[in-house]
C-alpha cells in the first residue's frame, strides 16, 4: 500500500486505502486548494516547466511553503 501526502504542495497520493487518523481544518483547506494542474500552472508563471527535475522544481523560490 502506498500513501503519501504533502500539505505544503497540496498533494495526496493513495493507491489502495487511507489509514490516516484525521486532518486538521487548515490541512484540509490547503489540500482542497492544491492539485497537480494548479501546481504546474503556478510554477509555470515562474518559468518552471512541469518536466523540470523534481529536486530542482521543489527547491525553487516559487515552491517555498508560505507557512
């Protein structure tokens, strides 16, 4: 079973089932605002192509969490 989430980037991946206990209201709000399409569109505004190496993509100024 694979499950992984990144609230900072609004990413949730689950292949079978979710076993997490709960999400805070703030975490849910952040996840609802996210998604791959929205992230790629946002990063594109900063000249970061969706095919950019993942390590490079998530270590740019544009990808820094707002928290």
